[in-house]
C-alpha cells in the first residue's frame, strides 16, 4: 500500500468515527456512508472522477437519499456537466417540490442544459412563492426575455424597482429592454433614474450612449462613452469599440489618446497597437511612434509597412542612420520605388550625397516612368547644389505630370539659385494661379519680386497673405522685413527682422544677413559686423556677408 492510499484510509477512518460520534449524516445507511465519505475525501484532494464514482456507489446503496443526490448534482454542475446536473436536480424536485435549493439548482442547470422553458418554470415558482432572492429575480427576468415574454419581464422589473427602491439595477435593465424595442425616450428616462439612485452606475452610461446614438445625438453619446471609459479603465472591450468608433468618425486625436492607454493593458492586440503607432506618426508624435512601432514590430517583424513608418519616424527625429537601417531591412525583402526614395532622402539628409544619388539613379533605372522617382531625384540633386541637373530632372518630372505644383516649385527654386530669377518668377506666377491661397508660393514669389525691386505693392499683398495664414513663420516675416527695407522703412524693417530672428529655430543665416544689412544702413557698423559673422558661421558661402565684412574692414 502506497503512502497516498494509507493517508486516504486514515482520513476515511477519522471521518467515519466523527460522523458516528456527532450523528452527522446519521440517516445515511452505513453501507452507503463509507462510499459517501470516500467521495468527500477524494474531492478534498481534487480527484473529482474518484469522488463521483464513490458518490454514485453510495447512491446505489441508498437510492433517493437527498444528501447524496444533492452532492452528486452539485458536483456535476461544478464540473460543467449541465445535462447530468439537471437530471439529478429534477429528481430532487420530485422528492421535495417545496425545497428552494432544489428549485434554484434545477433552474440554473436547466439554463445550462438549454432547457429555457423548464428553467423559467422553476424560476416562476420561486418568484410566485416569495422564495426568490434578489439575483434570482433578475435570472427570472432574463428567462422571461429569452422566452419572448417581454411584457412580463417589464412587469417583473417594475415590481423589483418598487420592492428595492434604492437599487439602480431594475432601471438599468429596463433601459436595455426599451433600447431593444426602439423606445429611446423611455430608455433614457430609465438610465437617468438609475444614475439618480447611483451616480457611479457605469452601465447606465453605456446605455445612455447607445440610446442617444440611436437618436442621432452623436456628441451626447460620445460624452457618455467617455465618462464610462474613465470610470472603467479596465473594460478593454469597451475601449476598443470606442477607439474604432472615433476612427470611423474621423476623431483621430481622441482615438489616439484612448488607444495609447488601451495598448498598455492589451499589448497582444496587435491590430490596435498598429493603429496607435500610425496615429502617433500622423500627429507628429515621432518619439511615441518609434516606441509603438518598435514594440509592434518585435511581435510582427514581417509587417513592412510598419517598418517603413518606423524608418520615417526616425527620419523626422533626425536619426537618419537608424532610418537607413530600417529601409535596408525592407529592401532585403522587396524593392520598391517608395522605399528607394525614402532611403535616398535619408542618405541626403545624413550628408551622404554620393550614396543618395547612387540610390535614386538606380531607382530611376528601375522605375523610369514613375514621376515620384524623377521628382525626388531632382530634389536630391538640388540639395547637393547641382542645380543644373536638378532643373533637367524637374523638367522631366513635369513632362510626366505637367501640373505637379511641387515639381514646378522645385524648378522655380532651382532656377532662382542658378541666378535665372526672371524664369523663376515666371514659374512662381504659374504656381500662384494654380494655388492662389498657398502661403509658401505667395511668400516665395513676393520675396523674388522684392529682390528684383519690382511690383512691391503686389509683393506686399502676397507676403501679407502668407503671414495671415502663418503669423509666426520666421521666413515670411523676414520677407516682409526685407520688403520694408527695400522701401526705405529701416526702423520698421529692423523690427520685423529681429522678430523673424526670434521666431527662427534654429537661426537662419539669411535672416541674420538681412539684419546685418539693415544695421549697416542705419549706421550700426559694429552690430552689422556681428550679424554678418553669425550668418557666415551658419553658412560660410553667404556672399553678401563675405563682401560686406571685407568692405567694413576698411572703414
């Protein structure tokens, strides 16, 4: 005999002696008692199969003994065998139809055994005979609804509300029934009554949200949803539904705020995790986007779209080498024009012009008819200060897309930097007609007219339009300051240019040079020299600053 068997027998002997001494279960015949106690000891150590076997043997020695039968019924119910539990509880009810425990057990097991009509019969008996406790009353309501007896359910809920006047539950239940019936006014009244009784009754907020949404009162519905989510931060399913509703309605910023909290508690929900990362990127929260994308990609490394935007987030943060690493991983799997453009731009931003040009030229060989490739090839040549090649590439891009305003803008900019200002002005006049309200185009055209000293009133209107749209744009304010200088309004010009310097972050050498010119014009030569030197520290090729410093040495 092993140690476990000896221990069982020892426990069994003690139990039999105790029952005999205190008279407990004294009406169970001794032939059955031994097996009944054996079942109890087996249950204590978690051996449910042995326990059930022992109880069934005990039942065979003492048929229809209620204690044995109730134990068997409850054990079947505990183990999820609703059909067997129901059969035993039904036998118990036949033995004693007035027993509340038997009726409750029969009702509960009947529901599990998918016998709703029988469950309803037992629950109705409990309610009519005043034997139903508070939870049983609601199980009765649920059974009535399952049986399609909606009016009886409403009647019972109203009765519960009268008997328990301080409870919000019947009102919340009524609200849900009214929503199902399309009676949204009554639903709202019921939920509001529930909140009067308990202002923290969270289910009422969900109900009010559903009722108001059904009436087309979306903003009110969302307010109730927000209250519910704030008071139930761990109801992840409700948060998930709300996130999707907000995304569907275009409320992306609020969707991001809720999703950011949601994913911290549901990291395995990769779909929402992915959406959160993209939302962070779209709102220019690049550090957060990097965090979300990296955590997401760790679990789903084959999602190349997510990796692409991880690279772009690194790019926006100025971490160009880390961006290049992500783009390389993507290109190892599959080459595309989009990724080749991105890696070329990253090389260019990382001051690796040769690598940038090599990549973008290989992209043009692979995708010669893709306008975006040709356009960004022009951009990269322009950034490398090869403006002649940039002009050729922008022209090719415009052959592919004749009214591409970005290609026109790039062409005008490259022409201006080559010194072909008349051609640049002509290009920007065309863009201004295509995009009459575009602030960047208005400012650039206005600035070029100022530089040429022509059409200053027209230039004033253009630059003013740009500033109206972006009143704290340092470049636009610099343009207006330079216009004032050209008009001879030196004090006002200096005021505007100093404001532009204050707004620029980092400092712009063009703005610093303009301030130097105005200071020199007003006789502040020391200040002018200082600003020319600061401009050259940022860009050693500022020709006006170089020339003016040379001349000021002799004065």
